[in-house]
């Protein structure tokens, strides 16, 4: 199954992940989501929260930039262990999904 990146075009963290994927020549599907968090239904369906970036690689879902970048290095880097690496990382969908709040009516990629 292909790796999927959920992102918005203007988010610095999303740009960093996209840049890493491109630099490593990793094939991936892009899902550009709405700027307003409460409209990011695809992100919520995958991860239980509304923030981006999110990557999904098979059954693995990662939502934190440090985890995403480390995973890409380990899984797809020249020294990476390949498919075995996925077993070392745990998905981060939330046990209690986010619900849109008053501050979710404006664009944001992460809580500031």
C-alpha cells in the first residue's frame, strides 16, 4: 500500500515532510486538505484529530513531525530496515477523537 501525506500547502511542518519525501524520492499520494481544521474530515477519519501533517503508510499513522521524519529515515533511508521498521513505530490516532472547538474556525497546522 502506498504512503499517503495529508497536508495543507502553507504549513511549515507539512512543507518539511513533503520536502523530505521528495528529497528521498519516496513515492506517495498527496491529499491536500482544507485550511480550516474543522473541515479536515479525511484527516480526522485517518488519525482521530484535525492537525497536519499526517502520514499513513499501510496501517501505520503518524501525526507528529519528529516521528514522521524519523520514520522516513528509518523506513526509507539507505540504512533503513525497510518494512521491518514499521513495526518499531506506533500509530498515533487519538483514543478520544478531537471535536472542533471555537478556535477551529481559522487555519492552523498545529497548536501554537
